C-alpha cells in the first residue's frame, strides 16, 4: 500500500511539473539531459549579532529605567537570542551525467522571536507591565548551484554542492507593552507611545556550499540529507517606521543621559543619526550566514 501511494504521488508531481515547466525547459529531454525536482526542508543556525545586541540593550534600557524610578520595580526578563530558524528549498535539477549536475532553486529562510520570548516585566503603581519586542527575519534566495556526485555503491552517493545568487530579505521589528492582566498586545502605528512597528527590505548576494548523501529507490525517487553553509550578509535595507516615515535601516548606539547608558538600536530613520549622542552609526547589516541541515527527496522526470 505504501509503495502504491508513493508511486501515485510521484506520477502526480511529475505531471504537474511537466505542465508548468515546458516553456522554460523545452527540448532538454531530447538532449539526453535528465530533469528532476529537488525539494528539501530543515533546521538552520543564524548569526544575527546586530539584532541580538539590539534586543539585549533594549531589555537593559527597560531594566535601568525601572530601577531609576522610585515608584517602579524591575521584576525580571525572558529575552532570548535569535539563533535558529527554518530553511526550505526547491530546485529544478539537471543531470548531465552520473556525476555532474546543475540546479536553479529558490527557497525560504525564516527566524523569529515571539512576544513571550522577548518579555520584560516591570511593577508600576497601575500594575505589572509586560514589555515585548518581537522580531522577524526572512529571506527568499534564488540560487544557481553546481553538483558533483561520487557513487559509494549502486544506490548510495555522496555529493558536493556550490552555488551563488541573490537573496531578497525582510526585517520586521515590533515593540509594545500592556498590563499583565490584559489579553493581548496592540500594535499601533503613528507614533503611539505604547507600541512601535517597523518593516524593512533589501536584496544582496548569497553564496553557499555543502555536502550530502543521496539514496536511490526503485520507484524513481531519491532521498537525501544535506549540510549547507551559506554566506549572506545583506545590507541596504529600506522601509517604513512606526511614524509611517520612509527611510533607511540603521544600526547605531544612542546615549541615554538619564541612565548613563549607550543603547544599541536597529531603527528606520529618514536621515542618518548624527551628533554627540550617537556613535557607531552605519547602515544595518543583517547576517543570514549560517549552517542548514536539511532532508528531502528528488523526483526524476
């Protein structure tokens, strides 16, 4: 029964792809080139130091602000670092021989910290206030890759992969507070004192390389596991802040005189921050570089 279902799914996917791709790939079968669809998904490690530094300093700012006010009491925090996410990928794969192939692929890299993962609690005369600063990052790469396969036996192969392309990235940051007794946070715009919301996007180059193992089955499907290292430091972000002002995403440290504290921030500003209260000012770079471990399957056509 399992074999029948697998073969049925295989035939269905083959028929769908044969309808969708002939405009781009007509004539390839006549050249003796094997066409496949490669799909995968898995876990990815992220290295977004600037975002994590901003979250760390935001929590420290709230703590110092509470400790500086006689009527408030800092109760603690549960602010995590953004260090992992998911990586999905789909590729149109062309095999020129048993050992050599190329692919054109796109995918989705995603990581986030939710409200409960960025919560700071402060006791105020009106009650306990919950402060949160959720963030989301995502990227959509378009990559051309080359593959080299080495057979280990009739079914098992090891392969190396290298490629490059472009990645379109998005960064969303939010900030809000509510009484702990309230049911949800409200994310307003237009400069409300209780909340903020910013969205920025950019595109930049991406490079990747990896190793994998692929196993052949009798029904035209191959299963694989793949480790992938990517380099994708994306800059040039622009977008809109909570005041609905369009600008550039900057990373900087701002001096808070009342607290004697330099706070690192990632914010969308119309103009580059300047003056004695700012230092380390630059256009923000969000580093999507990291390691992905994925599993998936390849369907031949």
